[in-house]
């Protein structure tokens, strides 16, 4: 694998790892949010929490899609590097 190709491959590996970690961290935080139930729960707060959960779901889905794309790029770089070697 050429020197530049190797740097690209290593950089893409790091991108994959960082995207995956970000998605996991956001998902973990969203799972630990408190649920406000009972007579003291405000409707506005419930709506805000639900909207935030929906937004987080969308963000996680996008991060997962970017991770998949980065993995595909990483694999392509690795295949290209093996052909050049």
C-alpha cells in the first residue's frame, strides 16, 4: 500500500471509529434521560422531551449512515492498496 494510500486508509479507520463512538455516546445519553411521569409532569416538558428524543434518533441514524459510508470507503482504500502492492 502506497504511503499516501496508507495515510488515507488510517484516517478513514479513525473516522469510522469516531463516528461509531459518537453514535453510541449519544444513544447512551438518550437512554438515560429521566421520564417525567405522575401528577407533576408538565405537558410542555413532555412534548419537549419527545421532540428531543426524535431529534436524537435522527442524529443517530445519520451518524450510523455516515459510519457505514466511511467503512465502505475504508474497504475500498484497503482493496486499492492491496492491488497496488
